[in-house]
């Protein structure tokens, strides 16, 4: 697949789409508490996105192995790694974690970001998983430098997480992003021993470590979307969309408002 380099005007449009994702996640942060269903969160997100002149990219997103995605956000609770489908039966409980992945399509370009939230009082071991996963995202971003191999991102993420005993999911990766939600290249979160693809200024990519408290193995559920850890232990997922620059990468999405609301949880 061809890798598309973005112009400054295109990166500005992507910045706006990704900032809206950050604002949507912050709006959801205000509503994440015990007793709330994941379907309620989905409705809040869809209304917020549409009220801001965008459409939810995930709604009816095609699936080559099954039905299109039926909701506006992915709500992945506890041992669900990614692609959890919101419904009225999944009620958030004290001690849960929920990863919310959100995409917007605004003025022809996509935004994509994910944040793992605590529900009520979460066990220290799980908070540490979240802390490490979030750290690994920024470590990956620091290694996303023009002229370097894409593999350096995954090497850095894997090293940081595995030295603390966590599993790094192999089957799911980050990706290029722009006019399409998923563009080339793939951005693995582990060392592939492949240094052929080099980062170039103007590339826009989503980096998204998916890290498990137990081993790294996953299973696909019968709905053909939901992916869980095989051992039933929790998983965390954080994602930023970035633009590659000649020096430090520019983060187009944002956690700033979420972190202002949450304070220092981990």
C-alpha cells in the first residue's frame, strides 16, 4: 500500500479532527462512573461528535469477517482489549477499567485516539498497568522521528512494557491515518526485526500500544469484533495520532482535558 505524505494544510485539518476526538473523550470522562452503561456513553459520544459538525468514523465501519461496527465508539471493559461494542447490558462497576476508542471524520480527514479510564476505585496493580501503557505510548512517540525506522517505535514500547512483566499484543497494530481511517504503514508495538520502512516528515500515524496484565494472547469473540485476553486478565489501550516532523513528532490528538478532569490517577 502507498504511504501518503500530508501537506501542512492537510495536517491542520487532521489536527482539528483529532482535537475533536480529545474533546469527545473528555466529555465521556465526565460521565464515566459506576452504574452507567456503555450504550449511554455511546449515545453521548455520537451526539457530541455530530453537534460539532463531524461524523463518528466507527459507525458502520466495515468488517471483512463479519457485520459492520454498530456503534460510534469502542467500549472495552476489563479483559476486552479492543473493539468492545456498547450495549445496554454492560454496566460499569466500581473497580472496572474501560478503554474508549473514538474516531471522527471532519472536513474530509480522520481523527483517532483512545484512553483507558478508571471506574471508581481501581486496584493498584491495574493502575500500574495503565500507567505503564500510557508511558509506553509517549516513549513510542519519542522514537517516531523522520529518518528512523518504524520498527524503533515498537522496540521501545515492547522494551518498556515487558521489563515490567506485561504482555504486548502482537496481532493488532497502529496505522497510518488521513482521508482513510486505516492507511499504510502499520505501526507494530513490538520488535519485528524489520527496518525497511522509514519514517518521513509529513506521515501521519496512530500509535496505540495494547498491553495486558497477563500473557499477550487474545481471542476473537463470536460477534467478530470484540477481542479479549485469553487468560481473562485486564488490558489497557492508549492511542495518539501524530504527524512526523523533521525533529520531534507533533501530537495531533490530546489527553489534556481528560487529565485536567481526572487529576493524577496513575
